[in-house]
C-alpha cells in the first residue's frame, strides 16, 4: 500500500516537473504568496556584492519642473557594470516601483551574479518618471509609456558610452514593467537602437483594465469600506503593537513578513485589504503627480498653484479615495479623448492590452514570459493567453500569486537560463 | 576645505548654528501653507473635491495637528540638501577608503558606547530586564570585545535594546508635543528633541569621564559618529516616490515612536 502511494507521488511529481522543471514554493494561497513572498529557505542564494551606482539626468532640457516637485527635476536611475565586455539587461519596475526598490534590486543582483551588467528603471507610473521623463505627464498608456522608456534607455546608453563594452542587450520587467517590456521590445524592432537578444516578461497583466479593476476591488475588504481606512490602519498598528512590544522575537529583518505571517496568521480579507492598500498608494501618488503636471483639474483645482510648503492634506485624502478605474474614466480617457475625439472608452480599454500586439508577440521568438496560474492580477481565463500566444516561450508556475515567487530559486535559475541560451 | 572638515566645523562653530537658525526663519517667513490661486478669485472645483469624497466626521490616515508645518517642511528640504551634498558623499567616500572590518569595528564601538545611555534610560524606565541585559552587553563587549570594537555579546544571546530619553519621557507619561523636523537630525517631536539633547549630554559626559579624549580625538569621534550614524539609517529624503511623503513620514515616525515607547 505504502509503496503504491510512493509510486503514485513519484509519477505525479514527474508530471508536474514536466510543466515547470523543479519548482518548490510553499504557499498555495495566492494572497499569502503575494504578501509574504518567498521565505529565506526557498530563496535563491545571491551573495555577490553589486557595485550599484545611482545617477540622475535631465531628460527634457527645456522643461520647467513645478516648484512642488523640485526634487524630481532630474530622472533617477541606477546601474551596475561588470568589468570588461558583458551583456547588459534593462530592468523595468512594476506599478509605482522605483529603479532601486526591492524588485529591481533583486533582479539586478540575480543577473549581476550571472555575469550581466544591469540598468534599473523606475516604472513610468512612478512620480519621478512622470515628472522628469514622461512626454505627456499622463502615465498608463501602453504605446506612449514605451516611447518614454525607450527615450531614457537611449539616453542612459549614451551616457554610459565608451565606459562599457556591451556584448548584447536584454530587457526584462515585472508586473506592469513586464507589460511595458512587450511594447518596448516591439518599438525596438522598428528602431533597432538595441536589437535585444532576448526579452523576459515576469507576471505581466494581459489587459490593463482587468487588472486595475481587480486591484481596486481589493479595498472592499477593509472593514466598513474605504471610508474607514484611518481606523483600519490604527487597528493594524494596535494588533501589531500587542505582539511586537511583548517579545524580542519579531525582528525587522529580511524575513520580517514571513515572521509576521507566522505570528498573526492573517485572514484572506486582511491580506486582500493590504494588497489593495499598497496598490492604492501607488494609484494616489501617480494620479496626483500627473494632475499637477497637466493642471487637468482631477484632484487639484486647475487654477491653483502648489508651493513648496503648501499643505497637501485634502489632496492626499481625496487621492487615497480614488482607484485606478477612477483614474481611467475621469482623467485618462478624457485626456486622450481631447486629442482624438473619435476614440471611444471601450476602444481605449481594449487598446491597453497585450491582445493589441498579439500578432507581434506570436512571431517575436525572442520574447519569453513567466507567470503564475493563480496570479491575482488576471481575470479567470486570462492566463491561457500566454501559453496560447507564446507557446514554449511561456512558463507557467502552479502557484506564487502576484510575484510571490520572484525570489524563489528555481524561478531565478529559469530567468537566467532564458537569457543565457 | 574638504567636506569632512566642513562637517567638523559645523558641529563646533556656534556662528554656523546661528546662521542656520536665522536662514531657516527667513525661509519660513516667506512661505505659507495655503495654495495660491493663479487665475480668477476662487479655486475651481476639481473633478473630485474633498467636499464630494471625504466624510467630515471620519478619522483619516495621517491627520494630526502640525502647528510647525511651514518650519518643518523648510527644514525637511534643508536636510535633503545637506544629506545629498554633504552626508551621503561622506558616507560614500568612507566606504571607498575604509575596509569592511574597520567600519564594522567603528559601528560596534558606537553601538556599545551608546549602551551607556541605553542603560541610564532603562534604569529610569524601571526596567530591570533591560537594565541588566544592557549592563551585561556593555561589560562583555567593553572587555572581551576589546573596548567595543567587537560584539561577542550578540552570539552569546544578549539582546541589544534601544532606549533613549525621549522614550523614557514617554514612559513617564509625557506626550510627544508637536511634530518637529530637526536640522540635520530629521523627523522628531518636541519631546524626542529634548530627549536627544539629554542623551547627547549624558553621552558626552560619559566620554569625558571614561576616556578623557584630547581635541584631536574628539574631532575624529564626531566625524566618525556622524558618518557611521548616517550609514546605518536607511532613509532618503524625497525617496519614497510619494508626493505626500511629508505626511507619510510624519505618520510613520509617530507610529514608530509610539511602538518604541510601548516596547
């Protein structure tokens, strides 16, 4: 009986590993995976010291930056270079993510350890990008964001200039950055500034509107709804204080989230509320920054100038109450509708989707994708788009939620393998 | 004058401090916290106004009384510039010219020396456990840890506590008072600002009493202390990516101090 069971597990294990070679990730609940990420013992071992440099540059020399955003006058980016000739990978951050945030740094370190140089880029939805490097100041447009990214990539390449010998260029990004990756790769096939050898999309949205709707809805999990966010925050702090102040065991280290998860065993509703809150902060930052850049009058009155010391309380409160879908309907669509009066709401929604460039993605054999069966930013069925369009170039892991397994060792090994082949 | 010397001077010269305060006050005088209407009389109504979205009687995240807001915001920008043009270049230079074991030794030394004020505050907070653990750490690291350059107490399992006089006052029931962004030192409040002063005094007194350093040593101490402290604070002014960073940092600082006091 036992032997039979063992044989069965072996066979099943064999079947699973055929789908995704050797993969061991502990969380089957995508909400837990998304919040907690990868516990240390499952993580890839990255021990190389990365000579990270942070730099900034003016992208539009004539542009006058609003006084309120004086610190974002220059576009910030980071890089780490190998000694001698090496391949270079551009890494694009996800929604609201910065060039030196945890995601880009992790990927950068992984690729650096594998012998690549890298350049880290903030997401076009990140405030510094909107202020210093976005042509329109209105982020979220698949094609325009790609133009903006391409422009800064060319600038950075010119700046690094003769200091480095790049053997081949590569491109990657996670979440929204993966979505950007597809459109930038397509642009490069027209302009040939880089001729990327390979591009890798890590957990991209398929259709932006689906993903932003799902993320907005997560805030419905705040007890009493969004109105009660202030109270919700206070209750989290109180709950945390109870544990934190009574023991020395909860340490603020690299495994803090996992420890906190073990201690609190949070409900699915709470995890969803946390994910929703994190994305809502990105939405608020993006929408307000963009509104100040265009004087559209979405949150800030169009005829009001904000000084360096202006109290932003009311704008902050309003911005936190508006989701990505509000941004789309009351700002993004009206903005693009002005320049193209024939553009319908539905058309714009469908245009901001990988389906728009499906034919390109089918034929572009250099573009690879990794994704998770249970990713929270995909509507049911959307995951099928990837194996269908990318075929063998898509690797779908059975669990991991949204980016929860990005640090898992087999996933990291696979990413590097894609660029090394 | 090198940036290193500039920092030393900055700490020693009272004229510098006076200039700092005067310029800060001038800067504050010219800036109100109200928005400016550039066209017409009244602000236009945006698509989403706070009247439309915000319920007046509900507690909002990040709201707190901030009577010193204009001063604080000016100081926040001042600190951003000092950090960017003086402190961070110093830290980067420090990492270039010193080997890792040296930096670790310096950091251990200051951490160990700070345990004098941690001990003093643990006693004032009537915490027997923290007092004897801190005394234990100090005794172990000052002796077999060679004057604190090494940290054998950690592998021995003696925890490092972080008690300062601001927390002690908090324990005694003193409220935080208005939020205050201190020049060079950053986010704080009136109570914690006083606490920093007291801890600084005690620390300096202990240094004189125990080590009686000469002028040269005091300068080196000061410089290394500033660099080591900055190197171990993971914070960048205007580095959160949020246009509402001032409010966010204010809220998180206040929450963190509340937790520190309760712990």
